[in-house]
C-alpha cells in the first residue's frame, strides 16, 4: 500500500499510472502495486435467464384459463401512496396475468 506524499491519502490506480484521489499528485516512475480480490465461493448468486426463468415467488393460485394451481406473484403501488397496492398473478403454465386490487 502506497500513500500520497502531499496529503497522506492511499494512492489508487489511474488507468496506467498511480495517483492520489484527493489531490492532483501523480506518482512519477514505476510504483509496484498489486490488486487482489478474494472471491467467496460459498456465496454464489444464481442468475435467472431465458423464457422459463422464474424470479418472482410462486404461490398457490387457481388459473381460470388453464386450471393450473400455481402462479408467480408480485406487488406494485399503482395508485397514490395512501391506497393499497395491486397484486399481480402470472400462471406458471399458460402465462396469463391477472391484476387483483384489494
């Protein structure tokens, strides 16, 4: 770790040179810096992609179009803040979407 001789801040990589993020100091000559990033393999994040990817939670819901018993759901505030939110259900089988206002 290298420090700025003018203000004492930690020097950062600036494209191909090393400089201070607080003042205008730029290191002259070669400065040996190494960047490391540790990756925690246990905390992998799954990415949903494609037509069949489900990112919303699935709940029990009767689809009147195809008779399926499962649907994704999400909630949106469609009206003013003092009004209740709207719930949307999307059938996992046929894709029909229904809006339910409370």
